[in-house]
């Protein structure tokens, strides 16, 4: 049995919802089911959830846009998008707008469980033993607090999704050392992902927009052509 976590499942497909909900409950999760965005809003106003499973297409709105709105409101709960859309652009948009992961329908309950476990491991609750060293990592005017899972620019806290934090923390732990996309994904997300998954590039792009003065000419989060990415703490071009 998994450690008890509370999940919010937002999907209007009653058959899928019943299947997924029963499977997750059998593995020790508490699951609240709602069929639309209005129900999601009510649920979020009533209690805290450890993770949101969000359908991209709902009767009262677009789940991808709803994800963007949640992030804009400062809600940092991990979000896994469930989408029947096959176009890569929809998956990229979901990640650009703040989703931490996505799965295409029809959903495999076993794969969904693996993704949930991996995502929750990346989002440790306050008070859990930190996975990373307690000493903050500094680059430029930024401070990455690995124990509290927070990023600061000066005294201002910057918002990161759990996926963005996992990528930045993995790079920070190996600062100055180029990491391949596969190695970086394994460090940040575990092994439960497709080798063709390009979401790492989307995450890096989002991080650059946050920490770089010029995201097209980065000082800190640099590309090593033919290898992958590296975090350069000094801000010197490699």
C-alpha cells in the first residue's frame, strides 16, 4: 500500500473515472472525483490535494487553460493532464502552461499509478526528510533552497511547478557538469517516461524565461550541443 495521499480527479468520462478511481483507492490513495472545472474549483476551495489529475477537455472549459489559471493564482499542486488529443502541440502547451506531466487516453491505470508515484516523490511534503543537501545553491542573484524546495531572486520567492523544481534541482546538484536529456529526466522524474518524451526541453525553456535576462542567450542554464544541459553557477559562457 502507498502512503496515503489525497488526489483530485477531474474528468467527465464516468467509465474512466470509475476505473481509475477504484484502482487508485486499491493502492491506498484517497480520491475525490468531479466532472467539470466548476467542481474542481469547489473542491480546491474546500481542502488541500496532493495532486490533480486534470482532463484537458471538459464540458465547461479547457483543462489546459485551467492549468494556466491555477499556476497564475499561485497554486503549485502537481498537475497531471489526461488528454485524448494526439497532437504534440497540445502536450507542449500543457507543459508550457504549468502541467507537470501528461498521459494520453485511453489511460493505463498501471502507468498512471507509476506517474503519480514519481510525481509525488518529487513533491515532498513539508517536514519530510530532504532528498537534497540543505545548503542553498546560489547563482547570480538567485538562491535555490533545496531543503524547502524554493527558488528566490533576491528576497522575492519565484513560483516553480514541482516539475520545474525537479529539473533545476537535478542540474544544481550537478552544477558545471553537462547532463544528457535522458540522465536529467531519470534524475528529475525517475524511469517512468518515454525516451521520445521531449518535455525536458519545454521545462528548460520555461526555466530560462524565469531566470535568464535573455532566454535565447542564457548565462546559467546553458545548452551543451550534442550532450544536453548544464547549470553554470558563475554565469560564464561555456
